[in-house]
């Protein structure tokens, strides 16, 4: 199974890029972030013609997330991250696709820090940690993927000292990401690129793309039921005309063979939260 995640930075403006990429690589499941479009404006018909069904949580101007599936139904589980009913930012969607639970997330950036935006980032991260813990415990195959807006280590950025004050590198954010990993999740990119991990984001400013002055902030985390056969970044997408500042990340996953045993029904194994946005 080929899964992928892409912060498209405006799905309508970059629809041609998205459709071209989908046609060339044919991923089975795709998580999109930063749609910058309301749910009703999302290009469902164009994607359906390309072979993909969509589950969308949109928002005017900013944010917005979606899951795409090729050849399978998308069964919505949650359209908001549990833990704060007052949070109306469109940053999370969770669904079952072909027997696998997928959570697409767009974690808050947190800049400028310190301040209320960074405080919100940490609160959101804590809610995500709790949800991830519940998903891990459910015993089902799960994939957490999206734009996490955190650089896990200094090895994940071209020149860390120039970004020390940025919210993406703060110790609290790094610890929050590490706390999720400690639950047992596998970082697919890290697992397949031991010596040097590929970057996933290059700022538009200061010729950072041309200098390969990038960061790794888009991550695919998989549960223990999966073997990661390969993973990487489709870096060439960042080099196109009028691109997103992110490139797609992908992972080739294989379900591990496990002995059959008597198990509860699927509906009883998935954590019970089923949030609905108003």
C-alpha cells in the first residue's frame, strides 16, 4: 500500500500539480493539508474523475485537511481532534479506509513564540498525543500523517542555528513529537533513511529551494502492524513553477502477517470518539 501526505498550500491554485502527481504515482491513500478552501469549494469532481474519493474538512483562507482514497470507500471516524470542542480550526480528519485507520493532521505552526500561538500549538500537540495513544491501544493498523510543523532533531534541518528561535525547533515541540514516538510508532522516513533524511519543506524566501536549505516537518508515523518497505520525498514537485513550499512525502507499507485470533468486532476496537464539526 502506497500512502502519501502533501501540504499543497492552496488546493484550488495547485490542482493541476496535484492531479498530475496523482496520475504519475497513483498512491492508494493521500492526506492533504493547508487546503485554503471551504469544504464546498473543494474540487471533489476533478479528483473523482482522477479515481479518488475525498473526505474534506475545509476552512476559508487558512487551514483545511482532506483524505483521498483510490478504489476504496472512506468511512469517517472524526472530523476534529478530540479534547477541545471550542477549537474550530480545520486541522484534523480521521477515517477508516480498506481496514486501516488514517489520521490526517495539520499541526499549528506556533509562531511567533513565546506567545498565545505557541501555547495553542502545545495544547494541540498534547491532545494529539492522547488521541494517538488511544489509536495505538485499539490494536488496529493506523497511520498518522501530515504536516506536523516540528523539526524532530538538528539532523532534520539544513542549518539549525539559524532557526533556533522558531517554533518548529523549540524543545517543547520536539519533546511532544518524541512523546508520540515513544508510544511505539515508526517514523517511516527516519526508518528508511538512516544516514541523511530528505527534507520536505523549503521556504519561498532567500533562495532556500535553490540552496537546498530545507527542513523535515512532514511525517508519516505507522503502527506496529506495518512493515515499512520504503519511504521518501517527491522532491521534484517543489521545483515546479508556482509550487507549494512542501513536497509530498510517501511510504510503501505492508501489513505484517499475524496469527488469527478471536477479536472483538472492529467497531469495538476503534476508540469511541466520533467528533463532528458544527
